[in-house]
C-alpha cells in the first residue's frame, strides 16, 4: 500500500472519477485510509469528481449525418472477391497436389513390382556353359 496525500488523491480522482471502486486496485486501500484521515477534504474532491462523472455520462456523441456516412462508405475500398482457383494453385494447394502425386507414384510402383511374371513361377536361373545357356528350375545346382 502506497502512502496517500491530498495531491495524489486529487490526481487519482481526476483521472478515474469520484468512485474509489473505479480506481486502480493498488491505490484503493490507501485512498480509503486517506478518506478516513481527512474526510472533509476527500469528500470535497470526490464530490467534484462525481459531478464531472455525471456531466460526462449525460453527454452522448452526435450521430453522423447521412451525407457523412455515405461519403465514408463511398471512400471505403470494395471487398475483395475470393480467388479460389488462385488460392488452390498457390502455397498449400501445390504442396497437396505434389503429395498426392507422390503417393500415387508409390502405389503404382508397388503394384508393378508385385505383378506376376511368366518366369517367376520357376525362378529360372541362367548358367553359362561354354557358349550355351541352360535354364535351371529354382533349387537345382549344376556341378
């Protein structure tokens, strides 16, 4: 709790109004203590601040004229139309397309690698004997 004097109390009342509950929480205890020490001076400051608060509460800002409203709206930029195709072709769209193409390539590659071939059932082995080639079924050795 900071020490409160008449000058500080008046400064806070001018800044935050005539209700101590609207003042910063760190200042409220000291303000109530100073109010108890010097009730007449504190009440005079608070009364003046409350009168200003009430006067400000009554005031309302004037409504803009129709001409001003129309001029502001006319000067405002037009809303941008969404560019869905351009958004798709940039950034994440290109990345997603490349990822899909890569995945498709992997799937096709795995399918082609697993495709049966005519010689896969026998797993033929070519062995060169002089100038002739001999195909041996899987599991046979030539000695």
